């Protein structure tokens, strides 16, 4: 029957009121002290949110939220304050029964944004739990369960101040997951409830509110699985845990026990506990619990053949159900009254009540159909909007592709012209720089040596030929590579060092562009000190543009003049020790002759010596001429030893 779903909601709510206990007061006081002494705006935002989450009193939460908004107005540029205020806004809005899809969207946005900041793990877990709750309230149980699992994963992988805190969060996570699975009647519900109880009973939890909440949910799961004897054991534990002063939960616990005795067909005990629940509820003006207890009491009286008492209880339920607009309960109570009247041989009474049961059943059915129709309409509208958006996106992509195809050659020519102008501008700008200081002269020679201007024109000419041949994909590829190279040249002139990862990417791009005008093969090798490890190229830094002039020499004066059918360059990075990196640049070209040594290599040597002086001997190098036994040139190798 529908009313049974009342109990899981009851005991879940108990779990999330734990932070309001006196035990939590010391933590709230400590957070307030931290807030008053903190100088960091980001820390203040985090502390206010912790105060908000640890204080379950709605009015106090609103006051904390007002403080946070005031702080944001004083510091409007603070991104983390903006995110946390949106965080608190959503938590307050979720207290309302009217949950909208936009609230879920906001929750997903906040959860993603928190990844950009260093925040307490519990803040991340709480927003994930809230998203799961919002999905559940909008009947999206599959998504809700997905976020239940995500929350548990965060807890399992997280680090907490104490192991007990982690255990408590895991217990709550598993029992919440169990409830969600129970809603869709998934058989794994009991499995995860058992996990929660295993952790609970193997730990030293003394918080009676926590134990009451967990045992309450576990009892519901056991009852749902038909394990009534076990359910009764835990329901009795709840009875013992609830203090006599807490009449509200005491009445609900009595009612829970009465409902289990009903399932066990022990109607005498069901009657005893139903009377207890009714009396406590009536004294404390708890009409809903009173109605639920009276229904079980009436049912127990019927099975005990005390029909007059049954009729009194059930008629009282009918009055309360009408007042509370509980249509499902009206169907149940009039059906039970029909049973009472039949047993009393009161045919008119039986007909009257069966007619009322049918009327309210029709009302329930109608409401259910209206709800289903409304949900289908919303689903249809949502799917229609998504389909329309997808169609518009596809049309936009098609138009974009058509536009690109129509103007690709023109755009390529414009970009090519622009790149040529930039290249010429860079060349003449570097050529005309004069500095009177020795250090700046060394820098100037280094910058001039970064990339030979002839390389620009060779590459641009090759790209121009590809444009004429309408090889648009290759044009796009090489213009992108050339643009990257240009950007690195410009940025590199202001940087002393670059990561090995960026240097390798730069050399790959440079060599691939050189291959446009010369056919050769190359490979770049990385070797760590420990052969079983990989070289950590993102954490190693070397002088900017140190290697490129020698790679260029290898191509222009080694390979380009070679008549060999196979031309190769090998660049090898070897980690000698934690503080030393060896780099070799080896080609199989024509080797060095005396004229090349004077005209070209000496220029590279001069530049490199300037770099050494500028960087205070941060590296050393040597040039090796490889020859065969007949003294014929086999190629040239430059070996750098760089301090890292």
C-alpha cells in the first residue's frame, strides 16, 4: 500500500539532522573563531560554507547565507565566493517541494566549478548528494542512483580527519543508496543496506540519532525484502534508542513495530503497539502518525474479530485522511471498513463503503493518469527541444563547412600573406636592434640565430604550392604548425628556459616543416636514468632555442648537400643523473669541411658561447666529426651536457 513509503522518508530525514546536535556546537564555535581570525578571502568563503552545512537550522542557515552575500558585495570579483553563494542558494531552494530541472542544472554547474578550487572534500560530497536528491525528487531514479554511487566513491577514496568520520559517511552513503534502489525495487537494495550495518556494527558509534536513523532505514529494507523477523529485531533496537522525551519519533517507532507485527500476523502485539503510537501522537498533536497508527489498529481489531472497535478506529482514520487529503489512505480505509461491515453482516454499510472505496480509487487512478500525462508531456517537450537544438547545431555545422570550403583558398592566401608580413617584420625588427650592453648583444645574436629567415621563405613557398594544388588539408596542417612555430619564436625571445616537453614539440614541428622542402627522416629519442622509467619531460627545463640552430645546420649544411638516398637526423635526450641531461644531435650528411667550419659552425659556436656566458655555464657542448676508416665523412654530431 502507498502509505508504507512514509517510513523511509522519515528515517532518512533523521540522518541529515545530526549536525544540529549539541555535539556539533563546539565545531560551529571553532569555525566562527577561524572566520574571525582568517585574512584570506578564499578561506572565509570556505569557512562560511562549512558553517552553513554544519548548521541544520534553516533560519541560522539563512543568516549565514546573508553574511556570505554581504561579503561578496564587498568583494564582487571573488569567483569562489560567487560559486559558494550559488551553492547555498541551491541548498535553501531544495528545501522547497517544487524542484525544477534548472535546479539540477545549477547543481551540476556548481559541482563542476568546485573542481577548479581547493575546497574541503565534504563540500564536494554534499553537492553530489544534493544532486542525487534532486534527481530523486524529479523521479529520475537512474541518475539519482548514479550520483549515490559517485558520492560513495568520493568517500572511499577520500582522506578525512578521523577514520570514524569516514565510516559514518560511508554508512550514510550505503543506506541512502539502498533506499534509492528500494524505490525501484532493485534486489541490490538489501546488499548495500547490509554493508551499511556491517560498518556500523564494527565501529564504535555512540551517536544515538545516527544509530536510530540507520536502523530505521535498515528495518524498512528488511521489511521490503520480506525478512520480518529481522526487521522486528532492529525496530526494537530503535525503540530502545529513542529517548522518552522525543515523543514524535517514539510514536513513529511504535507505529513501525506495529506494522511489522501486522506482516507477521501477530495482531495482538500489533494492536498493543498501534495503541501506543496512537496515544503518543494524539497527546502531541501528530495527526499524520495518529492516522497511520489508527489504520493498523483498525486492521488488527478486524483480524481479532473486534469489529466494533475496528469500525471506530477506521472511521477516525477516514476523517483524518480527508483532512490531510490522503486519497490513497481513503481507498485503503474504506476497503477495510467494507470488510468490517461484511463481518458484522451490515450489508448497507458494506455497499456504502465499497462504493466510497471505488470512488476514491477512481480519483487515485485519475490523478495518477494526470501525473503520468504531465510527465510524458514534459518529457516530450524536453526531447523536442533537444532535437530542435541538435538539428540547429547540425545545420550550423553544415553551413560552417560550406563556408570553409568556399573561402578556404582565399582565407589561406590571406593568412599566408599575413604570415609573410609577420616574418618580414620579425626579421627586420631583429636586424635593426642595437644595444650597447654586452649582455644584450649576446641576447641579440641568440635571437637572430633562432630561425634562419630562409627557412620562413622555403616553408611559405612550399605552402603556396600546396594552395595552388588545392591540398586544403595539408595547407591547414602546415599553416597551423607554422603559426605555432612563429608563436614559440616570439614567446621564446622573452623566456630563459622552456620545458623539455615544449622543446620536443617545437623540434617536431620545425622538422616536419623542413620536410616540405627536403626529403629526410628523423627520430627523437627519450631515455630516463632508470631504464624501467619514462623521462619526465614536463618537469625538465633547458635553455630556450639552444638546440634549433644546430638542428638547422644539420639540415642545411649536412643533409641538403648530401647525395645519399637515405638522409637521417637523430636527436637523443638522455638523463645522466638527477641534475644532468645529455642531448645529442646527429646527422648522416656530408660532414664538416674546413670552409663550413669557418663560415657556419663558427657562427653557431659564437652564439652558443654568448649563451654560455649569459647563462653562467649552465651547459657544455662538443662537436664530433664521424668518419670511416678511410677518413670519409659519415656525418656530424653535437653533444650537449645541460644542468637541470
